[in-house]
């Protein structure tokens, strides 16, 4: 059907701010976080049979004041807390792959690269979903999301003029700055910072020290990881940006004073050089963005379960 976007021109005369892009990204990041928890659960479940063969379901996995917690109790709790969401994720992934075959949907590596670059450039450091995924896991989840969007928008036609106009008004979104995969340890004093730095020089693992010593509880729980940052984003302490800019991949900074008077040490594990995407690079992405704006925001892979005869253990609607 023909795209009808009479109000679009008047609503987009100003350049879309980066914060708006972040808001659009958050639902995807939430989905990725859920999928990541599911991966953990199924990895443990995959290991369980071997453990069960060796020690049985009554094997003790922990004790509290002498009271045992068995493997069977542990696995039952995992299934209760994450089982339904994990199974739903597996069904959704299978349904999306079937949909891709049914509708001849293709997803290229270049499309996945673009989406990941856009997500990382718009990343809010308080949102830890991306940090919790390996590159392989992230690419897999982005692929599933792209299949869903392409299936949903396959019959929507968007005018070429609208696509070009969107690109012109939002070029800043597609000029991706250099990003640094950064981990940080924050301590109270220079003495503490020097102590941490000395331990690193003596071979201590940065992520372990972050969990043990860092005052920033959010990043400490992730081994200090604050994800990919840039030297221009406004929600990062300038001292951190100055420090990472001086580092190469797999290098650790000297202690530095932060704006609040505390001290930080950063480690850069990966650097992705900045890139500007041309209109041709992002044309299909923009077309999909505009088409998705015409659809209800609540459409999910579950909408396709009936079409592909998907059933599950819980015997109820997935919604």
C-alpha cells in the first residue's frame, strides 16, 4: 500500500536530536537484555545433564549456614524465574527464521553492522543491555530484530523523496564518531587509585579489581564495563573522555581526577573508528524506519505464532 505521511514533513523540519534516537533504541535494548538472560539459562540447562549423571539432582551447589541448596532446587528456580521468557525467545527466533524463508527476507552483514554502529553511538551508559552481550550474541539478536521489521514493513511503500528528506535532516545520526569499549574503576582517593594501578601492573585482572574496588556499583557489577563511549557525548565525565582518547586498544590509563573529585582508571579493550554512512548506505534503513512509524508500536514476533503453527509448553497465548 502507498505510504500516507501528510504530517511527516511538518513534524520533521528540525534535525532529530540524538536523545530521540536513544528513545527509539531502548525497546530493542530491553529485548536484548531479556534474550541475554535466556542464553544464560539455557547454557546452564545444557550443562545440567552431565552434572546430573555424575552427581544426581541432589548434588549440593551451595550451602547457607549449613543448609544445602541442591542442583535440582537451583534448576527449578531458574526455570521458574526465566524459563517462560527463555522458551518464548526460542520460539520467537524460530518463528522469525521461518518468516524470513516464507517471505524471502534477506539480512546482510552490512545491515547488521549499520544497526550495531547506530546502537552503540546512541548508547546510554546507564543502560547495560549491550555490555552484557558478546559480539556474536548481539549480532544474532539484531538479525532477529531486522527480520521482524522487514516482515512487518514488506508491503509498505515509502516515497523516495521522504527517504532523502529524512537523510538530509538527520545526517548527524549517520556520522558515527570513533567509539571506545571502555571499562572503569572509580575510587575515593589518589592513594586508592595508585594501589589499584599497582595491582594491575602486577598482573591483577582489571574486571576483577573493578568488582572488588570500584565505587560505581552499576559498572562494577559488569567488571567495570561502561560499553562503547565517544569523546563528544555529553553524559560522560570529560576526564574519562580525555583518558580514553590517549589510549590504544588493550591499554590502561594512569589514575586521573574526575570532576567530582574522585579518581578513575580506565581500560580500553576495543576501538571502532568513526565512519560516515552515505545516503546509499542507509537508504534501506531509513525506508524501514519510516515504514515502522506507520505500524502499531506493540507488534511483536508473537503475532506470527499462529501463522507458523507455533505452540509451547505453557499452553496459553504468548501475549
